[in-house]
């Protein structure tokens, strides 16, 4: 009996180690794709003499091309009974994407509207044509450079690997922990590949230049949990809901807080302390709505 118990414990431990290994593999794929894609993209831009929007688009295409096929290949031999990646059939992707977009936009509008009413936010005069052009171009780059590859590798491969073995809370925290490792790891990869292909690389670090590492980690932690909430909410193509949320986050922050520098056609003046409250506030509101929908849906199924 003791031997049998020991063997069960050993098997469970091995299963847990494999789950964490696959989750970390998802993070490694993303870090490698992001670092290598940006470095190789920079080299390609230099080689073809790309200008303007193409300078952003080419690295973004490479990041998705390096990350997404690897994950799909790793999941191709998924045993029966394991959770799917979450992309769903192509016909469901637009509904999933719009679900994530609608919830996140609504929360951002509500929180930024409250901030405006409190006097925290002062808006510039909008230029509708410039704003529309920026949002359209930014959405394509955001999907290819960050949203699609990050969701497939992290809220896709990493999350399902953990969720097949552990409960929802631990899986969410574990996926988010892996997410926190990706930015710094990608800068290491980018530095190495950049040297190999002869292009300049950003400095290796835990946070982008000029940002406080602790504040950046807190933002990523809340953002990561919000994306898990979007991915686990009921509905078709749940990973596309997370992609929609991801794109809105990048778009809203670039317009509101970086609009003047990026020439987005609309921007705002917000104090640093208020910026953190507003961003974390609309992310928290988004997460609560997705979690609330999941709870209500689960209760409805229980009554049925």
C-alpha cells in the first residue's frame, strides 16, 4: 500500500513538473520570437530600405511568424481530453475578438470618463482622420507584434498546460508569472540576435527604458490577470477575446498617454499618479466583468 501511495505521489509530482515545463516553454517561445523577430525585422528593414509604417510592420510579421506556428505544432499531437488552445474555428474568431474589444473599450471609456469628470484628464482637440488612421495601423501591428503571439503562447499554451494539471487560480497566477518573465528574457534574445545580424539593440533590462521596474511589474501583473479573465470567460473563440482586450489596452494607452508623441490625432494630459490609477482601474473593471460573466454562466448551468 505504501509503495502504491509513493508511486501515485511520484506520478503526480512528475505531472506537475511537466505542466510547469510546458508553461515555461510557452514563455520561452514568446521571448525568443519577440527578441529574434525585432532584431531580424530591424535587419530586414535596413536591407530593403523600408520606411514609415513598414518599419513597424515587418518586425511584427516576423514575431507572429516565429511564435504562432511553433505553438500550433506543439499542440498538434494533443492527447484526447486535454483543453484546446482556445482559438476556436476561424468563423468564431471575429465574435471572440469583438467580445474582448467591446468589454475593454466600455470599461476604458467609463473609467477615463470618470477621470475627466474629476479633472484628472485634459483632452486635446481631436483630429478624426489622423485618429482613425492611427487606430487602424496600430491595430494591425499590435495584433502581429504582441497580441496574437502573446495570447497564443501564454494564455494559450502556458495556461492550458497549467490548467490541465492545476486549479484555475494557480493556473492564472502561474501564467501571469510566466508573462512577467517574457519582456526581460526577450531583451536578452534581441541583444544576442542583434549582434549576430549587425543591428542596434535596446538595453537589456526588466522594464523599458525610462520606466520604473516595480511599477511596470505591477502593471504587467494586473494586465496579465485581466487577459486570463478574458480568455476564460464563456463564449466562442475565448483566446480571441483576450486578443481583443490586448489590442484595446495597447491602443487606449498609446492614444491617451502617448498620443502627442505618436501623432495619434488625439491625446490627453494626465498626471503620473492619476495615469496609474486610471489604467489599473479600467483593467480591473474589465477583469471583473469577465469574471462576473463566468460566475453567472456557471450558476446558470448549475441550475439547469
